C-alpha cells in the first residue's frame, strides 16, 4: 500500500438530510475510481457503504461507513453518514475528523432540517463546506429554485461550479464553470465523460459566472486582489492557485449538481476535491490538553503519535473495531499507545483501511490519515491515544442529550448479566444512547435520539448478545403523601403456636412541605413502651413507606410521631414492634387524606413559528402549563411544565407535528398533586400490576 503525504489526503464527511443520496454518491465515487466494477443499489441492498442488515432492510444508513479510493494521485477517505436525526452522533464524529463537509441536498426536496443541522455542526467544527444538489435526473427539478432556496439558508456566497444542462430523466450534461465547458457523461454509470466548449447561451452564462468566480477568488487574497484590479482579471494560473484558499476561507461555498444514481457529475466533483479540496495540511494544528489539563497544541509534523477515536463498532467478523484519525506521528501494528481517557496502555492490533466491510490490512498509517484498528481492550468513542511519554487529550465531540425513553423488559429469565454487559458495550460504542437501572421501580430505562434509534439499539442487543428484550412504556416515579393529619392505635398480637408476639403502637402523622421527605420522631413519655423498641417501630414505618401504600410508590413529605403504646413483658420484641409500626403507619396514612404526587418536567421546545398552533394545542392536551415564550433566531421557544407521564415519546410527536423541525429538551422540575381522575387510573393500574405479580 502506498504511503500518502498529508497534502495528498482528502478526509471528508458526506452529510445531509435523510435520503438525499449520500450513499449513492459514495458508491458512484467508488465506481469512478474503479474500486468497484459496477454500482450497487439501495433497493437491492448492494451498496458498499450500507452493508449492515439493519441498513439493508430499512433502506437507510444507520452508521457512518469509511470508504477510500485514489483519484488523481490523492487518497480520499470518505465518511458516508446517515441522514436520520436519530443517528446524528455518527455525523458529528465524522465531521470532527473531516477536513471538509460535503453536504448533499436532494433537488426535489431542497434544504431540510437535516441539512441545516449538519451545516451548523460543520461550521462549529470550523471546516469548509461543499454543497451538492443531487437527483437532477428526477422530474420537476428546478436548478434556479434550488439555488435560491439554498442561498436563502446559507447565504449569497453559495456559488455553482456546475449547472445541469439537461435536467430530468436522461440527465447527463453539466456546464462546468471553471472549465468553460459542457461535460457529457456516459450513461452506463461508469462516470466517464467527454468535454466540449460551451456555446451560445451557455457560453454567455458561463462567462458571467466565471468572472464572478474570479472576483470571489481575488477577494480571498490581498495580492490576488491587487493583480485583479491592475490586470482587470486573473490569469488561469493565478485563479487556479487561489481557488483552494478561497474555499478554505469560505469566501464562497462551491455548489455542484449531480445524479448520484446514474453517476452523472460525480467525476468532475472528484477532480475539484483532488485539486482544490482541503487536506490535513489546512489544519496543521489542533488544540488539546496535557496530563494536567493545560492547553497543548498538536502539530501535524510532531513526531509523537496522537490519534482521536471517532467511532467504535462491534462487528461479527472483526470483533471490536475502533476508527481513528491520526493528528500527528504514525501508528504501527504491534506498537503500544497510551489511552489518556482510560489511563491504560493499548497494544495496537491489525490496522485496516476499509471500504464498508471490506478490509485491507496495512502495517502502519501516518499523520493525517484515517483508518481502523481491531481488538483494543478498553478504548471507546471519544478517547485519545498517544505516545506514553507525551500524554495528550483531544477535545471530545459533544453529543446531544437523548430525549426519548423506554423501559427495557427482559422476556426471558436469567439473561440479566448478558443484558447488562450488552447495554454497557452499546453505550461505549454510541455515546448518544444512555441507560439507567432504576432500582426503585425495578426497571431499566434506555434513552436515545429517536424512536428508530431505540429500535436499532434493541435490535443490536438481541442479535449481538442473544437476549430476548422488548421496549415498553417506563413506569413513572410517582410519590405518595397526605393532605391532612391522621393517627392510629394499632395492636399486633400473635399467640398461636410457638412464642407469642405483642406490641401496640400509637402514632400521629401530619403533612410536611414538598420535597422534605419523611421524618420519624418519638415523643414517648412514661414507661408504657421500652425505648429499645423505637428503632423497631421506625424500621416498620420505613418499610411501609418504601413499599408505598396507595399504589406502590414511595411515601414522602410527612412527619410520623410515635407517642405512646403498650408492651408485654415476655411477648414484646423487636419483630412485634416492627410489625405494629408497619401497620400503624398504614392505618394512619389511609386516615390522613392520602394522595399521589406526580413528577413534573420543565420542557423547552424550539419550533418554527408556523407550527405554534399545533404544538400549543398538543401541549394543553398533555396537561402542559406554559410559563415562558421567546423568539430566538427565527424560532419560537416555548417553556412549559408537563407531567412526566404525558412526555412518553413526546419527541416523536413533536417531530411529526413540525415536519422534523421541532426539537425539545426535558428536565425534572418538581412534584405536584395529581388531578383526581389521573390519580385513580394510576391506583387501578397498580392494583392490576400487583394482582398479576401475585398470579405469576
Ligand atoms: N432518481 C434518483 N434517485 C436517487 C439518487 N440518489 C439516490 N437516489 C435514491 O434515493 C434513495 C436514497 O438514497 P441514499 O443514497 O440511500 O440516500 P442517503 O442520503 O444515503 O440516505 P440516508 O443515509 O438514509 O440518509 C435511494 O432509493 C436511492 O436509490 C439520484 O441521483 N437520482
Ligand atoms: Mg446513506
């Protein structure tokens, strides 16, 4: 395998809204470069990139795939990312290690939420963007309209380098602005093309665009600008030398037109990427921190290796694969590197170049390149690997919080350990998926980025770890409390068989303010009850409070006062007072106007203004109370308090109410008394639940 200098490497993430043609574009690039003889298709599940079962049967990308090829002597490392918002972590990792973003927009559907999101992320990562408008072979495309819409979103400096000449079915010609030519592509999907000079109206059009392009380029460099004014233009040599810098500085954002499906327009895009695209040399230095957390710069030409792990994945045929980008030094098979985040040493196993699932083993890779390594023992997504003598930690990608939750139910007994280790491994692989074992309600809550993400996680768990699980609605952590004072004089007496038991507990309870928990006191006077039984009574009370009395939820916000009782010289003992305390508490609780409290969440919702009506209507049907509204960057912000129960799968509802444009975050706020009807429902359900458990 050839070694590539950093300047000869093109690392880029192919990103964009769902189903815009990113995977087909990647496939077309592989065909152009001769990596594959013919293009596969999404329908047949035969693309190099979408090789996982769950991608093939859903016909969408679920994980980012690494592909590589050589074009005009340059090595392309392509990261084909999923467009579904649920799998945004894949795109975020790829954008972090890419030197530019290739943003794909579907010619029929235009800029979508997914397009805006990746634009924002690429901007935050400080990498240049190239836009590709795809599927010009479709009916009813309109180049001018697409361009105008894209400019509306991303600014007037979006500039077409190619324009479709004959859009619609049969589309195979584009006007090439830098070359002043019409390029005609072969219709056999080989990507081959012939060139002829533009004539007539096209010649006029291209001349005008050409001048505009040269102005952009001149703008990116003072020396070029001076020449531009002195000569009244730039020579071919001059503007070609300047185009790279102009793209780096984003003086303009190049736009291309293609039909990925038919491999039209792709080869010239690859030419431009090879000749003028960003390479690791354009980002020579990255900021990290040393062992003490002090800032430290990692330079491309530093001798010591520094690698960032942007993705890990467990594959049946490989085992655990860790994807990395090298920011300095090189990585060799058999060498040892230090994992700064885990504080452990890793031995580097086989290093691979990948094309989807096809791998080529290489002995080493050097600065600027991207590859994968197998069987690291304790390295996860977001970790930095470096030379043991110079520890570096590169900043981690910040992932969005999961906003959809479900409870994972084991359908078979005895699989708990397998489920637990599977969940831990899946979380390390995909940090946007979280899980929590809720010991109070004996459920495991899994949280993800969307419904589909949850399903994919459950699928992976079943297939990889061979367990039987399904997803159900989580139980809400209700609380029980009282609204009035109550009391009880409870006698526990057992005289049948064996040693007798006797205890009498007199108890008073009364409400306390919200969030103050349960307080146990004693105000015994006289000698009716020996003080040694106080802890016994307390134990009984606490047991009943833990178990719940009304509906099986923890009792809170009240004081219990054990003020008197009776005992028997022989039969009174610890267990007798525990039992009496337990029942005395239950009795006084039921006498004190008991009620349920429900958790209320603060929800922040961001939606386009035209969705206000629908979203507000839906919120009020969920018993939501609005307590703040703002306008921010053309979006409407709503802050509301919504009961936890009503938030189940809210993110899916919000997506469908807003065409995917609405997002929300939720955070626990406080407990509140429930409306009578809702309370009755919870009590009924808990009764049923208990009966079921008893029957089992
Ligand atoms: N007519 C036409 N169809 C296309 C073109 N590019 C992709 N498609 C089709 O559009 C659908 C989506 O294409 P993909 O390549 O999977 O799109 P994607 O952007 O990778 O999708 P996700 O990764 O799931 O977000 C598939 O049915 C493709 O065959 C194109 O240029 N023309
Ligand atoms: Mg795809």
